[in-house]
């Protein structure tokens, strides 16, 4: 996918990648055959919700509720756009 994901689409972790919590590093990491991406807290919180069942809009709403903040849509969609370009995420049509 190029560009921003539609709010109705449902992202999931891309093929060849695995998201897991690394206790030693105290963060989520994205594993793939050639290596590992250490995620910051925001990236981990977004990606752990990308299970192919929640829409982008639902993920944004969950994050806003979980952190007691509003206006996260731009940041979440921006991260997902970058993650899509890196093939960390794939999308299911609504």
C-alpha cells in the first residue's frame, strides 16, 4: 500500500515479520529473518493492535482511550504509512 491507509482498512503484521515483547530490552520488537527492529513505546502500542480484525479507526479510538488523549489519528496513520512502506504492515479491505 502506498499513501495513508484508509480508516476502514484493517492492518496486520506483514508476512515474514513477528511482533513480540522482549523482556530484556523492555520493549516490543519486530523480528524478521534478516534482523530485528526495536520499537519505541508508541510503535509497539500501535503494532500490537494490528491483528487484521481492528480497523485503523478502531485502533485510533483504542489508543485515544487507553492514553486519555484525543487527536492521535494523524500520528497513528503517519506511523502506519511508514510501516506499510517498510512492509511491517499489510491491510485487509473493509
